[in-house]
C-alpha cells in the first residue's frame, strides 16, 4: 500500500523526511480545535494524512510545494498544532507539512533589535533565547509554549500584552514564505517602506491558504526597566469598559488591561470576587519614571470613574496561572462542551454585544456558562473573550450545541457592529461567518487572491474561505 | 473632435462631471514630481488626458471604472496632486479621475475616536475638523494642506510625527475602494481582526494600480495634554544616530525626532549651526507627567551619549517653517535640478549609507548639495532624507543628472542594506529600483496581484511595477 505521492516526495527531499509511521500520522490529524477532539472521542476521528513531511530547509519546502501542486495533492501546513479554530484537519488524500522540524534560530541582533527564526521555532523557546540578551518579542499568547512563530503569523495572533506591545502585525519585521507556485518570498527589507502593497500582509492570517510561512523576523524590545500592577473593581461591565476607554484615550498604555465579568471573577479569582463587580487588572511596564507617571495617571482616572481599588495580588495570581488550562478531554469526557470565542468592537458597541451575546447563550440547550472578559484594548475599541460551557442531556447533541453557541456569538457580534474574529483566526469554525467582517467585496477579493496565488486550490483547502 | 470615451462617460455619470475644458486638463497633467515640471519647462510637457472626470459618489467611481475597463481606456486616479514620485503623468489616451470632488466628511466619532472622510478630502482640512473636537489624526506630511486623505493611503505616507504616532498604516481604521472589476470594498470593520489577509494592505501603497481609494476612516487620538521641545548637538551624524537609537530602544518615544547633518543645519538653521555638529530636535507629547518623565529620561541619555544641549527655540523655528518650500520652478528656472530622496535602514547600516550616498553624490555632474537628515525613528532603524541640488553646465543634462542622483542614492542604499523607499512611494522615479526592496519573489507576487485584480492593466499604467 501507500500512495504514489509518498515515493514522489521521498525522491524529491529524501525518504527520511517523509514519515508514514502510525504514531506520527495519528498525532498530526488535527490541531487543538475542540470539535476535532470531540469527533475523536465520539468515534468520528479525523483521518490520518497520506504522510507527514518534515522539511529541514526552504529548499525542502519548495520541493514539497511543487510536488504536491504538480500532483494535485492537498498540502496542509502544520506548526505546533495549538490552533483552536480547525485550521488543521487532515484528510486521507492530503500531505501534512510538519514545520516543527524547521526550528533554527537564525540570528539575534542586539543593535537593531531583530531576531530571526525558522517558522517552526517554538514561541516560548524563541522568547527565552532573546530574553538571554535582555530583549523580548513581547508576544504572549496563552499558547506561547505550544505554538510556533510561523503559526503566530499564519493565524494573525495577538498576545496577552498586546495593549502595550501590539499584535503580531506590529512585531513582525519580515516574513519568509514559499508561495503555492514554489516561488520564495522574503517580504520586509527595511524598518518601514512605501514600496507598494505590504506583501507581508498576504501571508499574515492566511492560515496556509496562500503559501507556507518558512521564517519570521521580529522587531524586538528591550526588557522593561520596571513592571507594576494595578487592579480595580467596577460596578458593571459597562462602567469598567468606559474607564478603560478613558485611560487608553488619555494617552496611557498599560501593556496589559483585562476586565472580567462577575461570573469569570468568581470562577477564576474566587478570593478576589466582590459581589457582582467586574474586576479590572493592569500591568504597567517601561522606564521606571514612565511607569510611575502611568500609575498616577491611571489611579486618578479610576477615581474619577468611580472604580474601587482591588487587592493587587490578583494580578500576580493571573500572571502565574494565565497559561494553565485543563485539556479539552477533562470537559468532553464529562459531557461538557466548552470553548472560547473572541470578538472585538468599537467602544460604544461592546457593552451591547456583551449583553446580547451572554443573554443569547442562556437559551442554548444545556448551557452552564456564558461569560466574558476583555483582554486587548485599542484607542478605537476593545475585544471580548467569551467562554461558554454547555452540558446537553444527550451527548450526541454536543456538536449541535457547540455550533449553536458559536452562531449566537458571531451573529450577535455582527448585528451589534463588531468584528467576529479578534485573534484566533478563522479556520473552519468561523469561515461561514467571515462575510460579516469582510462583506461581499472582501470575500470576492479574498477569492481573487486565492485564485491568483493558488489556482488549483491545493494549499490547506477547506479553511478560511467560505464554502459558497 | 473628442474621443468616444467622453460621450460614454457622460452617458454613465452625467456630462457635468466629465470636464474637457483646457484649464482643467492642463492643471492635472501630472503631480508634483520635479521631472514633470522640468519637462514642462524644457518643452516636453506631459500631454493632456482625454478628459477629467469629477465623481460625486462611489456609484460614480464604479461607473467610471467599469466604463474605462470595458472600453480599454487607461484610468489615472488623481488626489490633490502633491505626489513627488511621478505617480500621476497623463497620456493623451487616458482618463483622469479627479477625486478632489469627493471630499465630504462622513462622520467624526468622539467616543470611538474615529473620523471618516471621502478620499478627496484635503488633509489639513480633515485635521482641522477633528481638532475642533479636541482630536488629532496625527498625520503631518509636509504636504498636509496640499494632499488628500486618499492620497495618503494610496502612497503609504508617513508624517513628521510618525515616530510617536506611527505612519499611515498605523492610523487607518478602514479603507473604502472600488476595485478594477468595479466591485466595492470596505476593508476594516473592527478595531482589530484575525480574519484572513488584511485587505486594507492591498490598497495601501498601491498608487492607484489596484483600484481607486474612495474613503478613509482614521483611528484618532485625543490632543495631547502637554507638548515640550528638546534639542541637542552631536559631534557626528553617527554619534547622533546612536543616541537616537538608545533613546527609542529605552522605551521613550518622542513624537518627533529629527537629526540634520552639518550641511543641512547650516542651510536650514544658520543661527543655530555649531561647527560641524549634527543637530537633533525632538518634540515630546502626551499626558503632562509622561512628558516630564520622557524629558528627564531623554536628557539623561543625551548626557551619557555626550550630546550637547542646543538652544531649544530651534524646534519652534523648525515647526513654524516646516511646510514652507520654494516651488520647483524657482530652482529649475535657475538651472538647478533638486529633489529629496527618503530611504530607511537598520541602525547599524544607516551611517554607512549616509556616508556612501553623500560621497557618491559628490561625483555627480554639477553637484552643489548632497546632504541628509533623519526624520522617522523605529526600534529597528531610522530613515534618511537626502537632498540633492545640481547645476549641470548644460541645462539639457538636467534630466540625466537627476536620474544619476536617484540612481546613486538607490543603489548605495540597497548595497548598504537599506530599503529604497521610506514614505514618498514608488511612482515612476523608483519603479526600476523597487526590486532591491521586494526581491524577485516580491516582484513576481506584485505582478500576480496586479494581473489578478486588473488583468487588462488599465488602472494607472506605468506606475509602481517595474517595466520588465
């Protein structure tokens, strides 16, 4: 047995890089999308790919891309598998490109604050390497130790410190990629350029549909001189969001600003819960004198906005536990279907979306939790990060209940004037809602780009672009 | 007489919007590229377009785009004509789309810090309108009163306050456009999105080759509480650039940081010139306490880096005179060919590029001035803004001398590891150097995009994309 593509790939890049052993195939059938885990548990497992290709160089990637395109075989780029939107689901006819084997640090440049990595580099490792030089990438997704730098770019990620340090598009200096036609792209030569459309943005967020990201160079920061914490209670979510708006629009920029509704405060910080109050936590970083000025400025605004000080140790508690999560299986085996859904909206729309979405979730079959926090702040608005948990009586309804929760949040957000995808990407779970964000014109342009770059559609089919 | 396209356009959008009077055609034969002015003076004037179309609505633009495409007639979008790279040069067979007639303010939203304008809105007017609400766009190109907000997007502009407030891509919330196929695009629904490639970046910097920008919505800032000035002398350009590097990498972010070499200091600020020193000027804006902290931080670094304080009134002098320029004709009629050329590079490459480019300019026929200042600072590097002035003995050599200056700066920059286009765009003057920035892969991708969006190539032909 064995598909002819296996031998063709082996001839192109060497048999050792073309894995067909069961363990390797099993492990990379899908990413960390909860619905794929549910499918596994309920006897609908995603099939194994034809093979898993483990490139060692850009030349290997070029050869794999060309081979798959020429042979009409779907190619699915796979970083470290931490995506949560179904950006990777295997197919028995597809080849999986395991970028974890391209994981070199190319250079760390302390003068120009640049660090360059192969796309498969683990994010936490990359951060620790630059930290040895007193530097930071400043990108702290919850998955930082489980995700790759190429995955950050491909999914257009944002980390927990994005309010101060920006999202991935604000940190990326250059992107290396192999396009579907096998051409090699190095996009981003200078600190800034007015040299036509910014080609890095064709790859950022494309989720493997426009090519394979093979390398990422970051514009770093020096580790901050001072770090300080503040925390406040707000009587309502709306009042707390309004205070955050005033703070950031006044020219202060805490690197972290998060606000938990009462449900999440009681669930995550029971020792710090305060009646029905929302809890706001902030981290302030930078030169010591700037941090001191910001602390005074933020406290003054908090007082004017009638926030109450909260015990500041809650911030350290968040920081220490922020990336510790139960695995999906703990919930699924208990019959609970859970997920998080992040959206964003302008300031005057966000409280309405919070209200409408959490109310709508209450009508879901078996709903147990429908809560939210904010975690990424902009001058123009803020995100919300919804958490839902439902326990339908019949476990066979879990998929339907899951899709119902997503539909309610996406449609409530769109109707309320928000954007349906803040920082996890589109994958499969959102692709039928993306038109709310892009409009007919945007969808048409996205299809035009895809058709131009990948006319046969072999690069990660089924992701990002709506089916019809 | 009259081309059939005139009647077809008149039928599509009304004859009053299709101008054929000589004054209107004459005025819009080209933008503010000095070579077009030289051509005018030396008897090689750019021809008039077939007609100038003055749309009043997006529907008008759609009709014009469709009409030109269907009739195989080139369409040249024209903002307010302040471009300096030859992005607009007319042709007797082309239709010119005068966006200045679409100049409404759509809304100013003080809560979400958004302001939305038709693309033809004058930049200075837009800024003054938001200023009435205590807000600022924060984009201050030298051409602010001569340029349109759509032009800012189409050329990927950066203003004088970019170090603190970012370049156009950091300020644009959404872009409205009519694509070459007549589809309407509204790109940018939310404060931030991970919803595929960022489609705004297809239009930003495309210089009219990928469609017509019809509207721009900005993410504003509140007017700062405090503004302060500092100024320093550096013994050499290299020492001053190094001090700037330390300041910005320490986490301080003066909204303006500029550094003039000795030649430009003597020319622009004769009362403040100090031997062969370079002159650094900075503006600090924000909440008062943050500005105070920054002033102390910057002065401390300046002392460590052995900069000498300069009389601070030089900053006000710069600010007041910053947008006053002689017209090209003053120079050209004197037989002087002049221009400015902006590039950028990582910190450790910029001093070498400064040295090599200014030295190379000394070898140009009739060179009088080859100087530079820096004006836009990033964590990873900085720009340089070269000025050249040459007086070749034979006025017929002015074009050749001009091209020689550009070639020397572009090639020296590329060889030295910099990017050849910082914020004026590509137009015609740089299109044969853009491959230095984009590489073969980038040029191929740019051509792929152009072919996909505009297969007949009718949108602003001859600009941005290299001829061969």
